[in-house]
C-alpha cells in the first residue's frame, strides 16, 4: 500500500457524500478503508446520476480505493459481527443522527471498551448538540445556513448555490483534517485514549468564510452578493473575449497591477493617482473593470492569454472540464489520471491532492459493488464458514 497513511485502518459506515469523502481522502493517502453498507440497497450515492450502462459513475470516484462489505447493524447478529470487526480499526467514520449508534448499542463507551484508542468521526448537519442537532441536512442546507449561498450571485439577483454540492466536499475535507489531528496526538502518545470528533458540516462551510464574523462584529457589516466583482482587489472580474470565451482577472499588489496594465498596453494607468494603491483601485473598481473588459472583448482568448503571459500578468481562462483535460499543466501534473475499473477497464478521475515527495500515493481502483468483499472480510478476517455466510445473507444481516 502506497502513501503516508499506509497501515491506518479506517471503518466507514457513513452514507451519501460528506463523511464518506473524508474516508476517501484518507484512502487517497494510503489508508486501508472498509466501507460497510446496508445489505441489498447499499449507499444512496449508488442511485445518483450520471450512469453508463446502468453503472453509477459518481459512485466510482466518490468511494475509490475502498473495500466493500454489507452489514445491518440494527440486528443482533449484525451488531455482534461489528463488535468483532472493530478491534482491527483505528478510525470509525459515521454520519447518523446524534444518538443513533447509542440506540443500536454502540455508544462511545461501548466502542472504546472494544477499541480503547479508536478515533470516532461523527459528521452531522449541525453537530452533536444544540437545538438543531436532530435536523437532517444535505449540501444545500450547509451552504445556505453556513453563509455561502447568500454571498454568491449577482448583486441584484437571487442567492446562488454552486452547481455542485461543494458543502459536502468542504465538510469531508474538514473531517479528514480532524482525524489526522487526532492521530497526531495518538502518534505522540501511544497510550492516549480514543477521541470523539464532532463535525458540524454547516460549521465547516462557515469556517471557510473567514472574514464574515469579524467584519460583522467590528464594522456592523453584513456581506452580500457582488457577482464576479472582488471586494478586496481591483481590477478583478470576469470578462468575455471576442471568440465568446471567458477569463478572470486578479492581482491585489501594485506590482501585479502594473503587470496587468502593461498586458493591455495601458502603462498610463499605473501612475494614475486614482489607482495608486489597492485601496484606491477598489474604490474605482467599476472604471478599471470597464477598461479591462473592453480590451478583452476586442481580442480572442489565445491573444489575451499570450499578452498577459508575456507581461507576467494574472489572468486565467475559465475552464470547462474538456479544457482542463487538455491543458498542458494539467497533463504534465496528471491532474486527471486513469484508474482501474471492473466495469469499463479504466476511468478518468481527479488525482490525489496534495502530492507527497518521499511517500508517493496511488489510486488503486474505483469504488466497487455492494458487498463485493464480504467473503474476504467475514471469512478471511473472522473465520466464518460458508454455511454461516449463506445463513447471514439469507437473513439479510450481510
């Protein structure tokens, strides 16, 4: 197993995207992750489009690098099997409503009595306590109540969600970070007790919006939508090129602003007192953005990019996936890599982020079928017989 987390054993009993994504990130870094699903139906993401030949493509990347078993924890036999499996694992990841595992007989005290060093990641919409603790949640809930949706969109338009459930991915990243923080403490003290991590997915989204609370507290300011403008830098906006492509401009320092001015053959703007520093430029953002927008509108994308590259300016094309796949930097870095897949031979997906120089990571395989590793888990690890396996399957325990 390649990667800095090789040897780490993770048990993923979570569903849908956010918490399983935390487990997938750990698997990307080399952890050995077993995903347990309900017998028969499996995780709900298996029903999410897009499909090819009836196979869910999103599933293949959302749960890559994992092994797959089925188990109904709500049954006495399922609970007993789970308890037998647990000592093998360092981390447990779950996203049931608060108190659910307790009702099934798996309180943290019970879990720690079986595996005293277990790190438990609990991912929920609003956390383990508070008046909203029992509310369900999905990415749009996290994005809306975490403040992201309100500040996204045109100033005179409706609040806008991203075209992808980014709230889930944000929460999953924080979940993986929390697990690693807990493991660092355990690495320093092998006798450290287990840890319970309370991840509110709404709070994870809010944490990314770093400036909102301090500016509200100190200035009484409530940030709202400004479209593709930039509240702290100018010129900065999205511009259309003559060939109907799009670019985005950035650059808050004087040096970068000067480079951007030289790119559009307007060195006179560098010494214009209206634009002497970033604060002044933000006050005159509309004027500057109009100048840069008109210049881009008169040129094709390749010309725009070439001129900014020559001047060391800070502009970028706004890519669709086909452009990302063809970009020389993306190709050189293998941002998209091919991963072995039992249905299609191999499929393309995003590579591991970040890279490790001395302990290289590798994507081993895409996500598999419901219960495909049941025999390896229950017979290989626990020594169940064929007759026991058949009986458990017949009663839908596995």
